[in-house]
C-alpha cells in the first residue's frame, strides 16, 4: 500500500484527485493493442506461424519468446520442464497470477495457401522427420502473450501484484504442463492465486469470447494397444494367429463401451486414430498396433472407459486363441484430466470482460466437441488454484455465412486447412487477458 508522506496541502490535493489511480479505459487499451499489432505483433505472429516446432522440441520458439518477454522488462527463466519459459513481472503487493500460453505445433503439412504458410520439417522425438504446422492456433496464444506482457508493463500504475507468464511446451502431447510442474514450477516461482489461459477457436466467430462456469474441456487419454500374433502365409491362415483380424474385432468391440456400458447422458468418445500392421499382401503379420484417443467429461467416466478398453482388448485376444504368455497389451501413454473453470472466478471474469469489452462480445459457452487441455494440471485440486480458461473466436462471420450457403466448410482444428483471422484473434485475446489481470489485481 502507498503511504501518505506529504503535508496537509498535498494530502488535500490527493483527496481531491482521488487516492487511487484512475481505472484503465478499455477504449484506450483497445487502441494501444491495435497499434502494437500493427507495429510489432503482426510480424511476430507470421514468424511463429511460418516456423512451428514439435512438442518438447520448441527450442527456437522458446528462445524467441524469452527474448520478447525480456525486452518487455520481465525476469525470464528458460528450460523449465524442457523447453518451457517462465517470465515474472513484479509490481508491488497483490496476487500472483499465472498467465499461460502453449507453443507447440503439429506433425502435419500445411495446405492453407497462406503466403506465410509453414513449409518446415522437423525430426521428432521418435526419429522420424515430419512436416510441421500450427494447426491449432498456438501461434495466436504466444503472440497474444507477448502483447499482454507489453501492454501490462506499460500500465504498471494500474495494477499491483506479480504476474507469472508461462510459455508451455507440448500441449499437443498433453505433457508439457505436468513437465513444468515436475520441474518445480510452483516451488521455484510460487503457487499462484489465479491461473488464466485462452484458446483461439475456429468454431467461434471472430470478435466473440466464451467461457464456461464449470467444465471447459474434456479429459483426454492416448491409449496404445499391441496385439501379438503368430505369423504365417496368407494362403495358410490356419497355421498362425492373425493380429489384423483380432485387432479388427477389438476396434469394433470398443464401440460397445460407449453404446452399452456408459450412461447415455454421460458424454464419452473412443476413437481409433491409427491401425498399423503387416508389410505385404500375402503375409500374416505377427503384430498389430492400435492408437486410440479417449475422452470423457468426468473422472469416473474416464476411469470406466480405460478399464473397459483393457478388459475388451485383452479378452478379445484370448477369445481368438492367443496364449496366456502372449496377451494383448494396453497402455496409456499420455493423458490429461477434465479442465474445469472455477465457478466463482468464471462468473467474476465473465462479468468483467462483458463490462470492459462490450456486452456483445461475451456469448454463452456451448460444448460442441470433446477437445482437451493440459491446463488442467495447473489448477489441479492438490494446488487449490482457481482457474479461468476462455475461448476466443478465430473465424470471421462471413466464412460461417458462406459455409451455410453451400460454400466451403470452416476447417476444424488439426486440419491441414486450419486458419484463423490473426489480427482479430491476437488483439481480442490480448485485450481479454489485460482486462482479467486488471480485474484481479487492481492498483493498491
């Protein structure tokens, strides 16, 4: 708190002018963010979009983010949880607020036709070279983080507390948040009083924001199933045990879990995303590999799904004659819990965004898919950190109107055609983050 150290005349003047700084003018913030986009953030976004990097391998992205945040005046630590970056802004007494942005791209070719489209390739952790694309908008998130840091550092008279900017690796592998926490994020930098993040959304019109007051994203688990077999000639199937056939039966049987075991009003998804086996037309392989993604909206359903997948996979193998010493193997390689917004915090910040950004900006949250987020780890029950995660619209309304009239559909996330309106997305995401910080950490 500021202490009165002036004489009576100065005290009277202070009282006449007001004892605390004037609240930030949202119109001035909007204007300043727009100017920063034109002078700096647009080029930064294009750089990030054209130079994506795979999960846990975001070395150049991390270096650039560290440089940008240092230039904004923050105290930066690199190499947290691998390639993660933590930047701290201290500004007097007040809450510690975590602001998080993820930075990894996806192993897929870009087919958007944008002049700044990615053409890069990168060798992944598995030793395979992949084309890489920002097909989920993480380039928007990190660009808006830089914009948020630059704006708040220019407004230090209007907030008070400590900001922890977390540049997170490997969200697409749902492993980066856990890696940073395991590397002592909260032990080294403090357990935050609040945690904030946003995701650009292609299914939401540009200029709109939406946030739930409960569940924001589903859980996600990557499940690997290895089906052993006994190799044989394709003309003599009776001489072996065909893992392709057994795995096919498993794929079909897995769908009975959602349709016949999960309560009808509990959302659940089991998708087999990859099926690999064999090398030649006339060879019965000795192994088949399945890769699944599994989604749920609560932890009980999540556990039920995973247990049922293992039961069906293992017992289908046995039913088709695999010996006990050659069981089907089931393992969860990656996973993240359900992401829930803190209800009281969500109500408070939804109202603040509506007040500062306009009544028409905030629209009701609707879960229209079962996307997942490892932001859930930052706000896990064991830490007691209230979290607020919101969606920022990324697709111009004209694109939705054209699609409704029979034109091309709006590409989804993880599509090679995925693209968003960068200016609208970056500036609105920045404005919303600034507004949330000013609401939670007003100047003392």
